[in-house]
C-alpha cells in the first residue's frame, strides 16, 4: 500500500472572505485527509490563496492598501476560519510568497525552452472573475456563463502555449485512467470539451504590476491560472518530488477545464507525472443559485459559527449533499439535522450511556460476559457498516458513509431500548447489565471513530472520555472489545445543546 497521500484544494481568490461554497470544498478535503491519516497514511494536505488576480488588486486599491497588505489581512482571516472549522491542513500556500514565485519562474523558463510555447496575438473575451478566456459561442447571452458578468474584449500580444496539440494525449490518458477525473459526469464533460477541439492559450498577460514576471519579458506577467496551478508543486516545498503526484486535487465543477486539460498538458510538457485523480464537487446553492462573491449572495461560515458549532456545519453539508452533486444550503435544514441527528440520535445516546456507566458502575468500564444473540447480531451488523463506510469514504461518497453510520446509531439506540439496562439494574442482573453497558460503550467508540473525519471536535471529546489513545485508527472502528474493562471514563456534559 502506498504510504504517502497528497491532497489539495483549489486556492481561492481572496477578494472576499471565504463563503460556505469554498468552505465546503476545504471541509471535504479535510474529511478525506483525516480518513487517510486514520488509515496510517503519511498525509500532506495543501490549501492556500490565489493572490495575483485582478479582482484582488482592485479590492486592495479600493481599501487604500497595497495588494500585499490587503492579502496579508485576508489570509489571516482565511486561516482563522479554517481553524474554527477544524481544517487540519499541513501548509497554506500563498502565490505571492517568494518561494512560490521562484518555482513559477523556473517552470516558465523551462517551458519556454520547449517548442510548445510561441509568441502570438490574442484577441477575445476575458472574464476577470474566472480569470478565464471565452470563445464567443461559450458566452451566455454575451455574459460569462459562470459569473453572469460582462466579459472584457482583450487584444494583446503575448506568449502562447500549444494546448491544441494535447487533444489526443488527453483523450487517451483519460481512457487509460478512468479514475483520473471523478465523478463520471465531469469526465464526460471534459471529453466533450476535448471532442469539440482545443485552442492554444495565452500564458502571459500585460501586467498591472501585480503578478509574477514572465521570464525574458519586461512588462508581462504569468497568466494567473498558470501561476495558480503551479501552487500544487510549489506548496510541497521540500516534499517535492517525494509527495508528487497528487493523489487528489479537490476542486469545484467550474474549474475542471483548467485542472483536467491545461494542468495535465503543462505537466506533460514539463515532463512531470500527472495527478492521480481530480475530484470535482458540485455547487452549494442558495435558493437554487450558486453562492458566489460576484453574485453577492454570500453565506459566510463566520456568521453560521456564531450560532452553531463547527461540527454542525461540517456534518450538515456532507450528510445533506452527495459530494459531487449540487445542493441547496438551508438554515432550516441545518437546524433540523443538528437537532434531530446530532443532538438526539447521537448526542443523546452518548450521554445516556455515559450517565448509566456512571450510575451503575461508578464510571468504570464493566467487564462483559457471554454475548447474547442480540449482541452477536450487532457485532456482525456493525462490521458490515464499517466495511461499507470504508469503501464509501475511499470514493468520496461521504453522504453514503454517513448514511451507513446512521444506520448503526439507530440500531444502537434500538439495542438500548430492547435490552433496557434500567430494568437489569432493578433486577440486579449484574452480568447482563455489564455486557449491555460494555457493548454500548464499544458502540460509542466505534461510531465516534467512524464520525471523526466529519465531526472531529465532538468525536475527539467522546474518544477522550473513553480513554481512546490519540493516534486514531480507522481499522479499530471495525473491531470489537478494544475498551479495557476496569478503566474509568469521564462523564461530560451533553455533546450538542438543542437549538
Ligand atoms: O477558481 N459551491 O478561485 P475561487 C461550491 N483561484 N464550491 C464553490 C462555490 C460554491 N457556491 N463557489 C466557489 C478559483 N466554489 C481559482 C482556483 S486553483 C489552482 C485556482 C469553489 O475563489 C470553486 O469551484 O473562484 C473552486 O474550487 C474554489 O471554490 C475556489 O474558487
């Protein structure tokens, strides 16, 4: 088994604070990174900021700051929110950092030495929100199909990259590596783009003093998308080339042509291995419309976190929306899932069992005796849940993994009703009572491990209550009898206060 695992998110344009749409992507990557770590992998998780965009430059000017000063402030804000949301990244790469700029410059220099780069004249439409070029037929009623804003007409002489020469290469790479672009719908979309023919792209732009100088030019800067894509290499620092290629680039569906066409073509030209997999998630919408700073319909995690714990947000997004598809964010939905599933189904179960352990066994883990058919059935049921959840996790089917885990939580609650420890206590059936409470504590341990990648704050507390060691292990979520009888547990307040 490959021991290393490298996962990245897109790097955001930081002309506005992170909205829930981008947070969704970063949480998704965090869930995968945590899951892989629990499997004993050496994980490198990269996120960061895409700073050389014109919108960033404009925002800084409006704020009366230099772009650097403006970006420093925004980056602090991003990092603070990621911390609040429990994003356990290894490095935050900034494209304005000297290290990144150096790598970009070197790679551009190398690219210039190939026969895939030539001088040419560009004229066409450009959307500054996408920082992308559009053909006339790609516009929607003359507007950018993603941002709905009017594109600029641009005419410039600059360097071109011969992207059109990569059609066959990309088609056969996608055919030979069906896992390369996920989900399948996006793979088909990329194949569609390839079938309709590629055009060469310009990779240098007339600079406005904010960008990475293009080697050998006086006034040109590296096209911001080429600059940004290289973060996946520069962000590794000394871990390049050991961690390259990336196991997963996690991105939104609006930027697949940059990641699935331009990036692999650049890498191929630079004689570097291609990323193993690119996973594209869908959009978070508000009342059916994509949340975006350009559209101004923003929902900020900062606001939501005043009302709900980070775990609630993390849970809601991934329980509600299959990663890969679009989904609507609703405050009612968040509240309902929080109250019903987190507070009632899961939080109450934990609380009840901890209280009973305290009451019946002075908070000491009891010793189980002979398992009844009820516990035997529960053992095999939970093994099956673990197996299913494991394969769903590998494939980014997070909502299905949670669905499985919820089956176990429901079953666990049912088990307590069926075996009614309070009656066993009344009739002084110590043997049965020990077995039931031990089984219930084991269920908590297993479920908390299954849920840890999703709701790490509360699960860390539960596992700590049970004395589970810090080095969390996914395998152990599939095993029984891990809790040592005789050890004390901690009785904590309820996990989730009802709203
Ligand atoms: O595209 N729902 O930056 P960005 C889900 N800088 N995901 C969303 C979303 C929504 N409503 N809105 C945005 C860029 N995203 C470039 C990336 S990578 C080398 C350079 C996602 O700030 C979007 O799809 O516009 C992208 O993956 C990420 O947020 C950053 O978007």
